[in-house]
C-alpha cells in the first residue's frame, strides 16, 4: 500500500507542499510510519513533517543534504499526553477520523499568535519555528474530505 499523508499544507501560489502530517492512533508501527513520512518528504521536497499519535508529537525538517531519508532530521519530540491531552482508543476506527480532524483543527488554529499561545512553552517554540510559517501562509487540507453538513430541505 502506498503512503499518503493525512494532512498537507500547500503554498497557495505554487501548490508546493510545505508541511505534511501523518496521524496515527497507535504507537505499534512508529518506525515504519516515520520512514514512510521521511521518504514522502524527500520525494515531494517538503521542508517540514509531523508524525502525531495520541502519545507523541514528532516534528521533522529536511536539511536538503541529499535525496535519502538521512536528509530528514527529527527536530522535536513531545509527549502529547502532557502537552495536548488527546484521548483516543488505539483500536477505534471512528476515533481515527476524529483524531485526524482534531489535528487538522489544531494546525488551522496555529496560523495566529493566539493559537500558538495555547501551546506549552517548548511546543510553542518549535511550532513558531517550523509550523507557523507553513500554516500562516498555506492552505491546510485533509487527505480525506470532510463529511458534508446535513441540510434540511423545507417545503414552502
């Protein structure tokens, strides 16, 4: 199965991917997920990546030293149980969709100083350096479309 990130942030003018996010509800295959994320970042020439689980928030940066995974460095690793307090069952498939939505909403909120102020100090500093520049200028998109809102038709 080919890798497809859960969330991407694109430059509105060039459509280049400036940030990619992989969301996992389990820690089971974290090394595999990390490797897939790194390969995707190199292949798409994406400068920043995030791998997030209910327990970890890992931030990656491409140093552009080559065309292999070695060019990608983990620049931050945060305990989300402390920093963001996500609650989700690792085997809850419905929860996976809601967890991706929650991360997307978090990213969309980081496009302002007010959104950044809600983060713990060390996570805020990392977000200011790597995430804020991408989301403040870019377009945040989920890989899966959001469900349509229900609209009631009223007869006249």
